[in-house]
């Protein structure tokens, strides 16, 4: 359902009722970046608990404080989730101003507007804030050392969020895939269907994460009233190569997948070779665990098949 909020239109997700009168007293959540891969799953998940007011480009540019402030003030949310971001890691190397405009200025705007409205804010950050030298799963207290512009802009967004809203929850995650995204899983599936064989990097290790599970974990943290910085990923870890092999196998394809070093695909943006995140703080705070990446991937591929 479309709903006019201040000067702009938003989309209201609510699986039970859609009229404002009917949702009085239920939780109202704004999701910025609602058309992104995580945003879509957040809208569906939070729509189960109440009313979601969805915002994305072109209706609301998060880098414009006046637009964000008006949207938040008129909505009177109980919770504001910032899933909007500049996520093109390679392009950010050539246009750092564009990356910082969204990831730092936009994050600060959302945090400030939500604080003024008396609502807590959720911001997503990335495993790329680390340099990969630790070689053991990173905990939220580890010192960040970003290697590329995108990671620097996301770290600046964390700081802007903390400084502008005391009631913040910063969730670092990694290697996201979900419906509608141009993510690693989709790229591997496309390549496996069109090429005779694939070469995939073996010396980059991380934590693949399904947006469906991250949306659920966000709801768990929000209902616990958690504030501070958390790491949330599907549990376990793998190389890009092992991830690609699992994707191809689960999709029932027999395209050969061969390992290669990261140096075989020169990139502008430097990435950490080891960026596994530890869920320990999330698990201690909530009493919940994240399922393993293989199980989550199998679920994603199964749902994808059912929706084709
Ligand atoms: N993808 C990953 O592997 C990964 C890993 C770690 C952390 N994260 C973080 O997780 C969060 C969600 O990522 P995602 O993969 O779901 O991202 P995504 O699919 O790229 O979605 C981001 C959304 O934000 C929108 N957006 C961009 N600039 C905006 C602006 N100025 N105002 C309003 N909306 C704007 C985008 O619109 P357009 O498409 O029109 O630009 C898009 O709909 C982000 O904070 C990201 O940094 C992602």
C-alpha cells in the first residue's frame, strides 16, 4: 500500500492490517534502503510484527537531511533501520565523495533524525572494516583497519551513527546474498550456466550470510533492546572457492570449479583476505544462534528454485 509521508510517498508493508487506525499501538518501523537485497527481507520480516514504512531512492535521498528529517518526523516510528548504502566497492575507489555522501553523511542524517524523533536506529556495517591480519574470527572490540574507500566510508558511517543517536545498534555483517541482489551467489550461478568452467579465489576467507537470517537477527536484537556494536553472520566460514563449489552443487550443476589466488583477478579496491566475524556477542546478548552458512545457502537456493 502506498502512503504519503510528509512530502514523499512510502510503501507500507503490513501482512495483517494496512489502515493506520488498525495498526494503532503496533510497532512502526522505517526501513531506509527498502529496495536493496537486505531491505526487502527487512520489510517482510518487520511487516510480520507491525507496520513498515519503506523508503528508498528516488523518493528519499538519505544524504538530504531535510528530506530524511521530514520523513521520520511525520512517520513517528518506534524503530528506524538504515539498510541504504553505496555498495559498489570497486566504483568507490574512483568516486569516494559519492560513497561518503551516502555511507557517512546519509548514516549521520538518519541517526540524527531518529534521535530527534525519540527512536533507536540500526546501521549495517561490514567485515571489510578489518584488514584480515588477525587470522581468527573478529569480535566487535577488535580495532578496525579498512583497506579500501568503501570500507573507510562504512566505518565513518558507524561513527556518524554513534555520535548522532545514543540508542544505536550497529550490525557488522559479511558476504550478503538475498533475493533481487546482484550478489556472489547470483554471479556464480550465471557464470556456471554460461561458461565451461569457473576459476574462483581460494585465499579470501569470510562468512557468507543470507539476508533472511540477518533480517531475523535484526528483529531479535531490536526486540531485546540491544544497543552497541554486534557482528551477525551465518556461522562457520569458507573461501570464495568453497562457497562457489557449494553454490554450483546445490543448484544441481556440474560445471567444474577450480581454485585460483586472489592475484588472478586484480581489483582496484583492496579487500581483507581473512574477514570471518564472530557471532559470540550476539549469541550471549540474545541467547540465539545463527545457522550454518551451508544450511542457509541450501535454503536460499531452494526458495529461489520455488520462485522461478
Ligand atoms: N552486500 C554485501 O555483501 C554486504 C556485506 C557487508 C555489509 N553490507 C551492508 O549491508 C547493508 C545492506 O546491503 P545490501 O547488499 O542490501 O545493499 P544494496 O542491495 O546495494 O541496497 C542498498 C539500497 O540503498 C539504496 N540507496 C543507495 N543510495 C541511497 C541514497 N542516497 N538514499 C536512499 N537510498 C539509497 C540503493 O538504491 P540504488 O540501488 O538505486 O543505488 C539500494 O536500494 C549495507 O549497509 C551494506 O553496506 C553489505
